[in-house]
C-alpha cells in the first residue's frame, strides 16, 4: 500500500551513514603511506561499527523476560494510578488549557527521577530519563478533554463547566479517554524509572496538549521538541478503544488513522424575494447541487481499493422563509490515507465547486478554503507492529491480542514519526468491561457508548493494568540491554 510521506527505518539510515563513511575513508587509505594503512583500516572498521552502536535499531525480545517483575510493580502501583485517573476524570481541561493536568504530570515525573521540562508548545511536558548508551524511545500521552457535559453517573464524574474560547459556557469531560492515557503514561514512566537495571538508553515521556484540535504535536515540534531534546529512534502511544473489552489490546499494521482535512466553501449568488426567484440567483440551490456532486468523489474518482470520506457537516444559508440570500456556506471534513487519495479529493472538491458555480451562473467564483496544517494519517510501522503483537501475545495471552481494522478517525500522533523518519506504533487499549462487551454482542442490545459520548465510562482498573503492563514490556524490549535473552529484529 502506498504511503504518504514514507517513513525511513533507522536501519536504512545507518546503512547510508556507514556507506558514506566508508567511501570517504577509502580515499584517505588509498593515498596514505604504506606504514599508516593498517592503523587507518582498523579506525575505519571501528567507525563503521560505531554507526551501528549509536543509531542502530534495537532488537525486540518478544519473550518479555521481565514480565513477572512488571506484573508485581503494576499490582503495587495500580491503586495510585487509579486514583490519578479518577482525579483527572473529575477535573478535565479543554484543549490549550491543560495547565493543572500538566502540573500534575510534572510533579509525578520529578518524583520518579526524570529531568522535567514544561510549557513546550503550550502546556506540553517532556520528561527525560537518561540511562546509559542506547536508543532513545518516545512514549506519548495526550492530556486535553472535550466540551461535553458528562452523563455517566459515576461518583467521580466531571461537573466542570467553563467558558470556551468563543465565550460560551460548556461542560467539560474526558470523553475520549485521555485521562486513561495520562494515568497509563505516568504508570509506565514510574515503572521504567524503578527498573533502570533492566534497560539502557534514553526514555522521553511526552504529555501532549491539544490533540483534540489536531495541533498539539505540531505545536510541540515547532517549540523545539526534537531540537532541544534527544531525537527518538522509536515513538509509541496507545489509544483507548470503546468497542474492545478491557484486558485486551489490538494492533493495526500500516495505516491506522486517517488524514483529516477541513474545508470551508462559500457559494455566492444574488439575493432577492422568495416569491420572485427568477429575479435572483439562488446560492442555496447551487450549494445543494454541490453537496450531491461531492458524494461522487469517493465513488467515482478514487480507486475502489483506496478508502476516502467526504462529509458535508454544515450547510448555512439565509435568514428568513421568503428571502433568497446572497451566500451559502458549507463545511466539510475530508478523510483519506495516502497522499495521492488526499490530493485527489481536495482537488476534486475545488474543481466541483468552481464548475458547479459556473454552471449555475453564480455572481462570482466560490471561495474554497482548505485548513492549513491538516492532521496526517498514522502509519504503524509493520515490522514494529508485528513484533509488538508477538510480545503482547506472550504477555497477555493470544486471545487478548486482536488485529483491528484501520479507522477514518484522526490522531496527531502521526507527526512524530513523520517528522523524524522513524518507526512508530499506536496500539489500541480495551476499555469496556468484559460483561458489557458480551452484552453488546446480543442481537437486541443497544450500542456501546462511543468515544466523545457523554456516557463513555472506561473500566479504568482493568484498562490501566493491561496498558501499563503492555507498554512497559514493549519499552523494556526496545531499550533492552545487550544479551538479555533471545531477541529477534523487528
């Protein structure tokens, strides 16, 4: 399958570094005196080896030799992490306003021994734990909540109401599970800090703001995430899955989340009285034709094997029954995986808007505004994903690891791997209680609450036990010490 912005595996980058180094050194050896050639050859060999030592991809030990110690630590830490989760759930903060959540993360990371940096791209937090030579691993969790009024009835349900950036009073809720993400991030960070003898390298813990706006990762990168701090060789994250039973995880090799583009279209007409449409040029009729034409982009222009979505989520025009307006406004969300499909959809939207307005003799061409800094698609490195799945099966049992389908939802975690050109993986964490999951499979059962639902209530205890165990074992495998058990290359 085609990728947008292909990701280069560190091993390939090492080959190029090593090849360039050897080529340069050959010239030096060729023209050196005979007495100096042997020492130079030794130096070239050592230098080429150093490229592997410093930047080579770690090999994953899918046997998870330290899982017994991980389980013991998880059992001990779970009550604390559950209390942290409940506190975060009861005190959610909207995107770009995650000040108290960020302060909590900073306190906990400092207590665990991390070098902590705050206010990275807003309220972003970076915790660094350097533990000898080896690769650098980034683990990310997002902190922001949604403008949703909670209706779960939980004893720790959010009652928070605030004025949003538009000045409107809204309820605030962790309806996308970011409270689980943060608690899991802190649990993993504490476990890794308490078991430094089991790994080597650098661990970068990233608590990210503003994921729900699709801009938190770009803000942190622009603020120097990868210029001020070590550049990771691997990036990891997880996301709650409301359809998956707690105690289970799921993986998706390749495309996992979609490109997300937002498009605004203004169609211009000539206003007039509703009783005399022949004296006006009705932009609502033009825009209505455009809405139906847009639905042919996926069905008739994309390769049938290429997924895509064009949804008109908003249509506004006019103010009164008998007044034909001068303008009509459409708002679209556009989803795709590959850059080719994305470009074809966006170009097609602009072309159909122009040609439809021309056919209906609009007063002037439409304005088509494609929002900048779209959320790119998440591509899970296939080799890393398969190795992680094998490890999860050894840790959790074969039945607890599922192969999920890609989703057309968006996740700005994609920017980290793309920016760095390194393998990344976001796996999915089950959150619904096993009993509720079983009931939902009955024919007459109501659907489970989805993400962003006011009734989304994770089985946090089971989810955190599984999430910290899975993520910690994966981190220990990536940062494993040489010779610590049988290994296989991802």
